[in-house]
C-alpha cells in the first residue's frame, strides 16, 4: 500500500490508464486540432505537432507524473515536497492552478456549445447541406448571452457532481465507462467519412505536408497544442500522478497515453477532413469548423443526422475526462492545503469558474468589445494558457527533473525503487529532459513570441 493510506487514488491499473487518457483526450483532439490543422497547412501542422508531442510532451508528462507520485500531493504542495530548500519552485505550481482556471473558463463555454448542438442535432434543426444554417445555429448559440451562460453553468454543475464523488468512484469510474464508447463512436464516424467518394482529397490534406505555411508562430501553436493535448505544464499530470499506484510503470503508461491521444487526434482528422473535402467545404473555417461545417457535411450524406448526433455526443463525452482533470487541480489543492472537504472545495471552485468563465462566454455577445492585449477574453484565456503558461510551466518542470532533483531520485522514482528493469529507458529520458526538451521549448517560445 502507499505510504498515505487515507488518500483517495486510482484503484486499478486500467483505471490509471483510462483516467490519464481521459484527461488527455478532449476538445484538443476534436475541436482544436482539426481547426488548427485546417488553418495551418494540414499535414505540415500535423508533423510539427507529432514532433512536439514526442520530444517535448512525453518527457514533461513523465516528469510530472513521476514528481506527483513521489510527493503524493497536489500541484502546489508537490513542489514544496520535492524542492523544500527553494520556495520559488512553488510558483510553477501556482501558475498551474491559474492555468487550470484559465483553461476551464473557455473550455466549459465550448462544451456548452457542444451540448446545445447535441440538442439541436437530435431535434433535426441542423439538417441542412447549406453551411449557412450551421453558421446561423453557431452564431445564435454563442451570441445569446443568457443561454450561453446557462449552458456553461449546466456543464459546471455536471462536472462538479462527478468530482464530489471522489477519485475512485467519480473520476476513475466515469472515464472507464466513457473511453471505450468514445473510441467506438469515433471509429464509426471515420468509417463513414472514409467511404465517401472523394475521401482521398481530405486524406491528402491531412497526410501530405506542405511546409510553406509554417512560421515561428505556427510552431509555437503546434507546441502549445501538444502541451494542451497531453494536459501538461500545469500540474494536472502531477495531481493525477499522485493518485497513481506505486506499481504503475510511469514511462510506459505515459507513452501509451501519448500514442493513444495522438491516434485520437488523427482519427478526428480522418473523421472530419475527407467529409469536408468531399462536399467542397473550407478546411480553414477556424474555431467554428466543428460547429458550422460539420453539420452541413453530415447533412450531405446518407444517414447524416444519425452520424451527426453520434459525432456531437462523442465530443461531449470526450470533454468529460478532460474537465474532471482540470477541476481536480484546484480541488485537490483546496482539500489538502486549506483542509476544506471535497464538497466545499468543489462548489467553491465551480463558483470561481463561473465567475472567470463568464467573460469568456460573453466574448461573443455583450463583452465582444472588451479586449486584453488585443484579444477578447475567450482568446486571451486560450492564448495565455496554451502558448504561455503551459510551455513555461513545462520548461521549468523539465529543468527541475533534468538538473535539480538529482539523477538518483529520478532513477528510484522511475524504476519503482528498482523493481522495474527499465534502465535504458531512464537513461534516454534523462538525456532528453536535460538537453532537448528545455532548449526546444525555450527556442520555440522566443521565436513564436517574436524575440528571435
Ligand atoms: N487535454 C485536454 C484536451 O485536449 C485539455 C486539458 C488541458 C485538460 C490541460 C487538462 C489540462 O481537451
């Protein structure tokens, strides 16, 4: 048993995997990845995103889980335990909690749109091959302040209910049920999309790289997506690592989650792009791609309404594991550091999120003119988290694991105190996390922000 017997945690090895994968899979795969790839050259973007995931994402993920499991603590207190002599490291944890709020603020808004699209898809209101109908439905959804807020609050209430259930009975149980259903549905939609006559054009877009559209900013976006996708750089994986069993193989689990998550992104691309090209739609439609193009695309095919409903339901399901893991970051901190009970921590977090989230939701209506650094609140939260807080957090995590913590501790933690025979993997990890990951993150950050 763990040293900390009273602490809730993931009870089974399968639960460790589904909860971690459930955190990784979400809007990042189904909403962000397709629209970003659509805008930034398709396959070229995919290549950079895959490279960032492997060279930067995976080492940071392993580091975070390793530190969380060692400290058996939340995202902030973990730093106090692993770096007791220097309080400055705790700031990385604080930035993670801020990032969790920033992400949830816009994430719950988008999930609200997804839920309202499920209702519209079921009622048949989206059955039209004219993209104008999807466009009108989308702008009606986002621009009506009260209904957008109500959807967001509904989402927060739903997630809170599961979080109050706890780690084993809430998070683990939910993700174990949802992940297989989600994968099954996604594969079904892929098959439908691939059997369309002109599917080849969409596949060429997704898999034939044209690097002419790639700039420093595009690379930063692809790296930001890799961080966002793997839920790293902000303490989610640290918090989840603290629930890992002591016999879980951290590098192996992280690698499996990374590969499965990449597969889901690619499957989402395979579900969307062949259909988009087959019916002559525009791949570069931006954040509205999922909501404006997808209904029209599905309405153009036989059994379209059925597949449209499946598609939005699977998107809604995919967001649950991600939101649970985001929510758990502040909740775990409040429970452990402020000694609040789980119910109180959850309810107060939800209220805080409703307050931070409202300006994001209202960015498309009453607050559309309010900007911070030239961005509306929605885009500001997104940019701040994906392109700044997560890469910066990831940079410091890599520096800590590679340079500060000590190779003996890293080795003990990753080999489960010598019970796993994975010396070669640990050596490879140590070289990458020391030299490659931090330098790449730094270079991409500086280049993407225009400093070099
Ligand atoms: N990985 C999730 C997704 O792609 C988002 C997320 C980011 C979740 C950061 C937790 C922490 O949708």
